[in-house]
C-alpha cells in the first residue's frame, strides 16, 4: 500500500484487499479502544458496491477474531424515499444483508434515515439530533458518485448543508437503474446527511474503486472546492483519507 500526498490531501493507494485491511484496522482500533473505556464507537456508514469487501472483512474479523460490534452505534448516510425496511433495495435492508445480520450489533443502535417520514423536515432534524446526542460521528465512511456526490449530496449541495430530503440527480437514477430493473423503478427522492453533517465527523475516509471513478476523484481532490462537485468540500477536512485502488488513483 502506498501513501501519496497531494497538497494537503492524503491518498492511500493499493489493491482492494489492502484498502479493506487498512480501513478495517481503523474501525477495529476505534471499537476496541472505546470498548476498553466502556464507551460506544460511533460509525457513519455507506451503502453501494464500493464498501462491500470492507464489510466482508469486518464480518470475518467478527467471526474469526472476536471483533464485537456490541458497542457500535451506526448512522447511515442516506436512504431512498418510499422504500420500507423490508424492501430489498432499501439501504436499511442492504446494511443488514451485508453487515449487521452477521455481527453482534444491537438493532436499536442502528440508524438509517427514515424512508417514509410524515414530516421530512422534522425527521431530518431528529436525525441530526440523534447524531449529536450520540456525541458525533467518530469515523465516517464514504463512497463517491460519478458526478461527485457523497451520500446523496448531489451537484449543488452546499458546504453547510445538513440532513434533508433531496431529489436524486439524473445520473444517480441512471446508475441505479440496473438494480431496480429500469430507471422508472428508481426512487426520485431520498433523505441524506448533508455535506456539513459529514464534515463534522472526527475522521472521514472515502473509498473509491475502479477506473470509472478516476476522473471524479481527481476533480474532488485537486479541483476547486465547489458545490459543483460536493466531494471537493472534503479537502477542508483535517482528518480525511482517500482510499483508492490503482484504477481510481490512475
Ligand atoms: C451510498 C452513498 C453513495 C455511494 C456512491 C457510490 O450510501 O451514499 O454516495 O457511496 O453513489 O456508489 P457505489 O459504491 O455503488 O459506486
């Protein structure tokens, strides 16, 4: 694994396996340190394809090395509007299938933004409040969308944005079409943490894999910070790591 510095940004470049070991090490250290202090570890988690091998590695450490998630509180970045928890494409379901079902997390400590809130603004405020009440996010995992979204903070999302209801960009809907059996089945809206919410985390890591992410990673790390590429605001974070495979790093 290589550590490369770009101005103020730090990229860790390696194979998917190396990236996952390194990220799982961070999570494990945090969980174990907090457990030793009798405290909870507050994780911010992402869905999508990128983190799947990382979640597999965490499950392996739980099974084979006794890594316990009993002191984990998690907050997911986002959720599609209108997909209940029993919908297989809901991010709630994806998190259970890929991680939570296989570890000893307490269900009541798992938080995913609500998919069908009666009052979206109020629900968004409550999500923010729950994060604050937990003491803030210790470690936030991100993927990146083809146009630079983090969470579902699409182009135009400002630095100060907080958890809110958003409309999905055309590209995001198109990217999800295969999973939903056609663009017409993809939800048009979602609830997402804001850029500001993400930047409040004590440590932020963004994972990107594959050549398809190369151009947007470059623009996010080296381009001007702007709402045109919401991931570019990550340059502001003082404890930010970019975890890239060879394809994404280019
Ligand atoms: C998912 C999320 C999104 C994804 C991004 C990349 O919770 O917040 O920002 O991280 O769309 O998706 P994949 O990993 O499928 O390329």
